[in-house]
C-alpha cells in the first residue's frame, strides 16, 4: 500500500510539473488547435484536387474511345497522363518526405509552417480522395449520364448536376474516414517545427525531462479524436443507409 501511495504522489508531482507548472498545458491546447486546422483545411484541399483529378480520370475512361480524333481528345489524354503521374508520385512516396521537400526546398522562406503543412497534406490527401471519388463516379450507372444528355445537358452539366451528387453520396463515408486517417498523419508535421499536438508534447518533454505523461497525453487526445470522428462517421453511414429505403 505504501508503495502505491508513493507512486501516486510521484505521479501527481509529475503531472503538475508537466502540465500545471508555467501553464505548460497551453502547449497541448495550442497544438491541438493547429492539428485540427491542418487536418480540416487539408481535407478540403484534398477534396478539391481529388474531385478534379477524379473527373478527368473518369471522363477519360468513359469517353476516350468514343471521342473523335482532335484537340479535345488530345487535351483529355494529356490531362489524364498528368493526373496519373500525380497519383503515382504522391501515393508512391512517404508523406514525411513530401513534407520535408515542401518545407525545406519549395517554401524555404516560410516562417509559419502551418500553411505549408496544410498545403502538403492537402496535396497528399488529394491523391487518395481522387481514387475514392473516381470509384464513386464509375459506380454511377451510365444510364444517369444518358438521361442527362437526353435533357439537353452537356458533359460538364451532366457531371455536376447528376453524376457528382450521386457519387459523393456513395463516397461520403470513405471521405470521412480519409479525414480520420489524415488527422493522424498530421503528427509528422512536428518534424518541420510545426506547433501541432505532437510538437506540444515534445516541447513539454524537453522542458521537464518527463517521458511518459506528455506522450501519454498526446496519445489519449488522438485516440479521443479518432473515436469521436469514427462515431460521427458511423452516424453518417446509418443515416445514408436509412435514406436509401
């Protein structure tokens, strides 16, 4: 019993040292705010990039064989080739390397690493979102596109008003899961001096020489965030399933 009391007193003292003394808990809260901002903006950038890439790739796959030789067909083939290179490079290299290149090579004069991290993770996420949305577009029955054409809509209007809304509905759970994955991936941003959640824990570790509590606090916060967003995704999936009946 006495050993437990000693351990408990030491744990309380370490907790006070790590989080209460000099308001060190603020490193965690500021880092959490930056982590959420990076993940949210990055997933929005990823959806924007991914939608464009998905439309180009699916338009190529669906229409290239029916198009007559000409400028439009050539431009579509070039755009599709660029998209394939983008997907290959981004999905074939670690996000950590992409972040280092973005921060130390491309934006060498950037003083704030948060916008750089937003852009880097957005570009990375776009490659995965593109394949998710592309799968959703390809899953929409071709009869939907033909119905749009019969109503006098051109290809862009048909995609925008008919195909894309149905594809997004089919892919919303997968897109939400991509946000959860992205949220965890942002933890590597601390290696380029971005003051995210992980960096907050590292600062406390360096100041107090305590290892367990700062890392445990960061891990618990990430776990709670993932559990919360996973719960939201589950509710979204149930609502989508109920709307189909």
